[in-house]
C-alpha cells in the first residue's frame, strides 16, 4: 500500500512538472492585458478612493459568551465603530468602539446576560456593520479595480518570436515565425555585418573567422575573405596584376615628385623677384615720407603761435569750470546740513539719493526716516494685511513710496508700502512734486491698495 502511494505521488509530481514546463515554454512570448476585478477595501467617506485594506472578521462563536475576532491588516492604527445584534439571552443591538493596532487582532466578547441571569447567545454575522473613525472616517465597500495580467500569445507568419511554440506554424527561425525550417520568404533579415547562408536557414557574422578555422557559410566570414582547398580560412594569394599595379604606382609617384620639384623651383624664383620689387617700393615710400615731414616742420613754426592762443582759452575755461564746481559743492553742503521737522532731526544723505536720514546725538546716520516711520506706523499696525498680500516677502523686501513725490514729506499718510514690481509700474514723471491728488490717481491707476489710506481702500473694494 505504501509503495503504491509513493508511486502515485511520484507520477503526480512528474505530471505537474511537465505541465509547468509546457506552460513555461508556451508563455515565453507574452502580452499584457487589462481586466476588472471587484475588491473590498476601506474607502474615504463619500468617495471611492482607497484608504486602506478591509478589516478581517472571523471566528464567530456562541455560548454563555458570544465572541468574534477582528484583524487590522493595515500598517496604521485604526479606531473601529462596530454595530451588531445579540441573538438569544440578553438579545440587543450593540454599538462598540475599539482601537486596533497596525497588523494586529483583537477579540470582541459579549456576556449573554439577561438581567442577572446568564444564558446562551450568539452574534449574528449578517448584522455586523462597521466603519473607522481614526485615522480617517472610512467605510468598507466593494470597488471595481482595473488590473493588468500577462497572458500567452501565439504569433502569425512573419511576426517576431523567441521559440517555436510562440508561432502558429511551430517554426521560429532567426526570431521570425516561418512556414518551414528555413527563414520566412527565404529572407533571414541579416544585418549589414552578417551574410545569409545558402540554405536560407541562418545568418553568419562577416569578417569574424580567424585563419585556420572553418566558416559556416562562405568566405565572407573569413577575415581574409579567402578559403583554401581544405575549406579553411587562409591568406589570399597576391595576383600578378597587383604587382603590376604596384610597379606602375611607383613610377607615377616618381614622375609626380619630379614635377613638384620643378614647380617649386619656379615658384621660389618668382617669389624672390616679387620680394625685391616690394623692397624698392618701400624705399620710395620712405623717401616720400621724409619729404612730407620737411613740409610738416615748416608748418609747425606757424602752428606754435596759434597753439599758445588755444592754451590761454583752455586755461580760462578751466578756471570757470573750477569756480562752478566750487559753487556746486557749497550747494550740496547746504543740502546736507541738519534740518528739523515734526520733532525729527534729519539730514539729506547723498549716499541715499539725498533722502532724509536721522541725526542722533549730532551724528548723521544712514537710517532712512520714511522707511522707519512706514515700518512702525503702517506695517506693524496692519501686519495681517501685508502678510496676506506679500506672503513671501519681509518689510526689507518691500518699497516705501512717497505719494506726493516729496522726499521731505515723511508723514505716514503720505507713504504706501508696495512691492518692487509695483514701484516700477508707477509713472513717477506724471506726479508733480507735492501734488498728493495726482499721486493717489497714479496709485489707483496701477491698482495699488494700502489699508491706512481710505481713498485706496475704496478703490480695492470696487475691484
């Protein structure tokens, strides 16, 4: 009996192996196809978007304690809300919340108690419904899923293949399905580096066989392109006409060299004559230049008196220019003197394009008055507005613009905080100095708003 079971098992193993091998051979040439499959999964509330795997509920049992097991196959912790019905003693509907760790199982237990009496009961599987509350609200649902799978494919004549079983004809020759043992339509589709054998069954690589080895198809496989009487690759004998060609070539080379020597000599003689002609012309040019210089020297004596008069005029212009520069420096000095306005001591800083800067303890600083006033009285008071309007820019990245085009008017009602691009869009030449209304019109034209100026806030509400 044991021997029969062993033989039967061995036969079953061999049969399975043969079927698997046949399947593997037939499926070496495959294609991918799409198909639909219904899967149960956890989806987010009100959608069909997958949030996790369906919880696994099993092992229902009854008795004095009704139980079932629930497993969380997901890589995250869930809080599940269970609703189910108890049948038998203490029958009732129960809602139950439970945390289940990732890839963990828990057992749900309910004692069959009717008042103070304990009896028999069970949990009705069909009554069990659930959903998760954490990490997200998800419900179990059957969803149609599009998938792909690999299937075997048989090829027609002329199509590509790997093995015979890939073809309807069972002939795969040189990677092409054929209707006989040779290449399809007697064309093995050899590359430029191959030669087709005369039996039309294969390709062989050209110039690949060394001397002394036997080629498969023809002499084109030999590196020497020659086969001796034994059918082996060998050195090709040199024909007589090759020697004749070599002798003729050497004679032609000698004639060419002789001709080149004669031509080169003539060229050198011609070049020497041309060089002598150029030297004579150069001497003539130098003689003419000496004559011109004599004339120029005679003219210089006349020009010297005229040069003295021009020099006197240049000196006079220089003195006038220096006096003008002195006056400009005095004006700049007065412009940068310390001034006072609204309790603020400032000076016009030439390094800051003459914009007012603070004077502290009789020391002139580079701190721009209008920027600090804008920061303290506008930016800090309307911080939420500027963070929303310019979310990726700090105050240092923004520009402070004088509405009336007057640098000395640094009252916060004359200032607006805008981006560099908005500042470039303003046509500054259209705003006369100290004309506040023109300045507002230009800001409204380019769509600039600031919350501390009502006329600009009204413009934004219309937009």
